[in-house]
C-alpha cells in the first residue's frame, strides 16, 4: 500500500507542477486571438499602427493615343484615391475627364462641294465617310474601381523607385458634338455613348519626399466598339444614311504627382 500511495502522490505533484507552469503564462485575450497574425505582421514591419490605414491620392495628366486614326490625341486630367488593404496592395477609385477632336470631320471633307452640294460627287463623298467623321469632337468622363500592386526595387531602401501594376474596371461616358450645323440643313443633337471601360496599367513611382512621389504610367483603355447611326439632310437637298462602328479605345500615357500618408 505504501508503494501505491507514493506513486499516486508523485502523479499528483506532477499535475500540480504542470498546472502551475501554464497558470503563470499571460492569458490570451479574445482580441489577441483574432489579431495575433496581424500583430505579428505589423511587428515585422516595425510599425505600431495598422498598415491598412495608409492612403494615396494621385493627380495625373493623361494623353490618349487613339487606336482609331480618325481621332486626334486626347488630353485631360484625372484624380484617384486609394487605400492599402494588404501589404503593397491598393484599392480605390479614379475620376477622369478628357477631350478629343476628329482629325478630319465631315465638314472638312465636304467643304469642297459647297458650291455644288447636289452633285453626285458630293453625295458619294458623304457616303464614303466613316461614322466617326460625323463627330467634330467629344468629351470623355470615366469612373474606375482600381486594384494596384507595388513592388519596390529595393525593399530595404524607403526611397527606392517602385514598380506598380494594376487594373481599373468601370465605365466611360462619351458626349459627342456632331459636325457644324452649316454642313446640314439643320443641326443635330449631341450623342451620348455609355460603355464598359477596362484599363490595365504599369508604371514607375519615385519618392522625392516622405509623403510625395512622382510617377509615370502606361495604360491601355479598352472600350467595346459602339454603333453610330447618322441620318440627316446633306446641305439643303438629299439625305445621307450611314451606320458604322466607332472605336474609342487607345493607349493612355499618364504623368503626375502622388501624396501619401
């Protein structure tokens, strides 16, 4: 009996020792349980605050080289704001405006026929025009939801250039002004096109201050072709009817300044 009691006494003492060891440890709170991974992430970055609060605002000048050679180069500003939602991953919103002209619109082509507007040559010239040539100019308004990712050239250097790539998805609204009223017996109303817009992009950002970066960006504006119907009196006599696809896509070059905090 003495031997058995000694064995139970040793087991009981071992149980007390184990309990005392774990009891001396700092208890994990509910907050620690849910945020332990994020706290570890912030500790590795040497930050005391959540990285997710970093924000960037871009002011950018855009130059659009159209894929349709009937259009001139477009110019316009844009502004975007983004928040870092994961290490180096940014999400945000961009608003932009741009204006473009048609390189050679219908009024330019038909000017030579003003002295004889009823001639067959004038009617043939009007019929051979592309649909977009009936537009004198147009304005573009776009809204994009952005997804961008930054890759520093040297992670240990906070002033190192940053390579950025991403994509924007949204919509573009195009308001077109048609050729001047003197091309026809009566003027036409403005046309409005609304289309889906996708903008994949790459760029380089260079920090010049703790809170300021300069950047350049190359993007491709992908817009589905839209149908444009033209029907109106040619000068003061016959009418011309035309249906055609208009392509508003283009290569977008952007340069600007970014503010981060």
